[in-house]
C-alpha cells in the first residue's frame, strides 16, 4: 500500500472549535451584556453619586466647623490685652478649647459620613451587611473591654471640654494633683505645681474638680492684736488702709468689692484676732492678701497699735534677766524636821544588854 493510500484512508482530525460555536458564545456574551448593562450602569452611577455626595458633605461640614472655630478664636483675640479680656477671656484657654472641640466634631462628622457611605456602597453591590455589622459589634465590645480606661479618659475629656470645667490658666485642685493648668487634652491634662513640677493627670481619674479661678475669689486676712487695744481704733486703721488700697492701681481692678472688717474671730487671754475679707478677681486672692497685710501692718504701726509678736526689747538701764534664774529649787532635805530628812537620819548603834 502506498503512502498516498494510507493518508487517504486515515480519518481527518476534527477542529477544536468551529466558527459556529464561537459565534454562538459571542452571541450569548453579547446578550448577557445587553441584559445586564443597565444594571451595571445604574449600580456604577449609584456608587459614584454616593461617593460624590459623601465627599462633598464631608468637605462642607469640616469647612463650616473650621470657620466656626476661627471665628471663636478671632473673637477671643479681639479682646485680648483689654480689661475685659483680662477679666473674662483667656485667649490661650479659648483657643485650646475651641480647637479640641473642633477636632472632635470634625472626626465624628468624618466617621459618620464616610462610614455611612461605605455601607451604602456595599449595599449597592448586593452584599449582605448583617454578618459585617454583627462582627463590627462584637469587635467594638471587645475593644471597649480591652481599652476601657482609654475610652473613659477620652469621654471624660470630651465632656470636660464641652462643659468648660477648667481651662488653660486656671488654678485647680483635681484631688490627685493641684496646680495651674498649662494644657488641656482629650486624654490627659497637664498641671504645673507650686514647686514647678508638671503633673500629667488622666481625665478618667479625676473624680472631682475644684476650680479656684472661676467666678470670684475671697482674700482673708487675720489681724492679731493685744486684748487691751481699742477695737474702734483697730477698725478705723484697717478701714483707712483698705480704702487707700482700693483706689490705687492695679488693686482697684483686682478688688471686686469693698474690704470688710467682719469683727472678732477669736478672743484669748493674751490676744484677739480681727477677721478681714474682700472679694477679688479669680486667681488674685493671694496677691491681694499679701498687699493687704502689708498696708494693715503699716497703718497699725502709725496708729500706735501693737500686734502680737516677739517679746519687746528691754528699756535702757532695765535688765530683763530673771533674778531667780540662778537660784536652785528648795529642797525637802533643807529642813531637819521634814520626813525626808528624818528618813535619812542614821540609825544609832544598839546597846549590849548582856553586858
């Protein structure tokens, strides 16, 4: 058999894919695309609309919050350096408080807007959000238990700032520490103590706050004089010194009321105490008390009223030494008839009766 006969008798291989099948598949794909293109287009447009609205809304809200914070800072700077600014407004305190509030509001707004947009995009893809929300809830509970101290500090800081419990420049007593507030944060508050140390106080640890710089302060001075002094002369001297002080700068601004002589606070055998008080600018009571003591002391000296203090100096030619200082205390043995002397008398020798 020849080679040509063998080739002619061998069956011809069938093609892998015919043109008809390719055309059928292409037609099916085109039909599927034609059937679903409207769904794709509507889904894509919906996603683009959601993202565009979220970005635009986030930008507008953040810009509005930023403008509001800037306006608050400008209003604080406008009165800075004036008498009103010194009494009512602390620019640094207002700035930090406004920036902290603005940061919290911007973060909350961004989280809510972008989180809602992300959930809407996933819903547009027909994704079941129930397992995702359940997992997020479980993760949030676990995170809350693990970082409860951090969450407590953060929430306490937010409410503290919103309620304006204290701010930069205030003198506070936080229980765990006290001093002047130098920085207010959402988690930690910095205080500078009396000796210059800096205390870092977590906001969640603060159970009570005593603000010594809000409203007004009270300056109290105790004047201790001899009980033989005339009380009317003492009152007149104190009132004269207080009136002169209230008319001079800067005490006229720091005193928010008249200096009052309340009367006798204590009466003892060797002294009596007169109580003097005054309402002052917040945080200025210590300086007012020192100046008031200075002026009262000078007024009492000019009036010849002596305050209780160290023993007076001796007069010329007069000796203040105690003449009995070198004398010994009387002894019971000095008398021969005292029981002590009789007890120490030697026993006489006994006589021999057998002699």
